[in-house]
């Protein structure tokens, strides 16, 4: 990996930049001539099976992504709030 790329991924803003680029790409793709392909991709079925057919979770890809990233988002927000109360500006009156 190049030193510039390593420096980019080491910065705190790299995750937000990658997320913004991915969102912009999805927005452009969903409003282009390739929109049916994008819709077909987001509706691709995905499933998790545990113990054969005893426990099956079958949902479209868009639902899996939404649920996963909403959980990650709120987890990170909670961690940031905790950090502010413990060591940040909210640690003292």
C-alpha cells in the first residue's frame, strides 16, 4: 500500500469520506439508465440458516444493509456520547 493511502486510512475522516463517496455513487447509479440493475441488486435475496431449517432469516439485501448500518451508526453514536461524558467536554460542569 502506498504511503499516501496509508495516511488517508489512518486519518479520522477517512471513514466519512469513503461513506460519502459510496452514497454519491449509489445516488448517481440509482438515477441513471442503470437504475433497474441497481434495484435488482438491492432486492437480491440473502438468508441466514441455523441448524438446517430450524431458524431462517430471509430478507432482501437492502434490508440487511439498512439494519446492519443503523445498528453500527447508533453504536458509534453511543460510544461517542460516552467518550464525551467520560473524557470530553461533558465530563465536568
